[in-house]
C-alpha cells in the first residue's frame, strides 16, 4: 500500500484543500450554524428559568416574557463567550467542526485567549467584516487582517500543528 492509499478520515476529494484558506460560503455556513447553536442555548436557558419558576410557585406561575433588548444583549454576550472559548481551546466552534474549519494564528498555531476574545467581539459586533474574505488568495476577513488570524480547512482532530 503506497502513502497515497493509506486510510484517512479526510475524504479523497477534500485532501487537496487541507490547510488552505477557507472562503466566504464555507465560513458563512459555519457562522450560521454557530448562531443557531447560541440561539438554542439561549432558548434552553429561558426555558430553564421558567421551569425553575414553575417549580418554585406552580399555582401562580406565568411564563416570563423575554425583553427584546435583554434577549439581544444576552445572545451577543453568549456568542462572544462561546466563540472565545472555542477558538482559544481547539480553534473550532461547532460550525467550524461541521464545515472542517479551524481558526489559527499567522504561524498556524492556536490563537491565544486575548486574540480569541478580540476576534469574537469583532465578529459579533461587526459581522459584515466577513464579506472581505470573498476576494484575495488568503480569503482574509477584516477580523483576520486586523488580528493576524486565518481560517483554514482542517479536518484532522486535535490542536493545530
């Protein structure tokens, strides 16, 4: 068996993209998946609070309405915490894992907690900066340019090399 014929978790068609910079559509899809994950977590928290209130006072229970401003701020804060934690530990969120992506520093290593936090804030507050990655050979978003990070295709488990 030659080196090219070894068993790999990366599909044959995708192997040529391993380590290359990810484009707009893949990154956007991962972002939508992450937004859904955060929304589901927020909904679970809302239902959990109401469930607790029901247990405390079942006779007088009424669903608490979620204030739009508070819900939006909570979603933004939870998104920033989620992105920071994922990028600073493994370099990938749930969306990145599904799409085979990883956020790395310019040297190809995992980003540190401060860079992950700044990138998360930048992505949450200014998501339109992602559109910049539609052009150029490095497919860098505004966040990538400012913080010197990259998003690459990486299907292999574990930490970046």
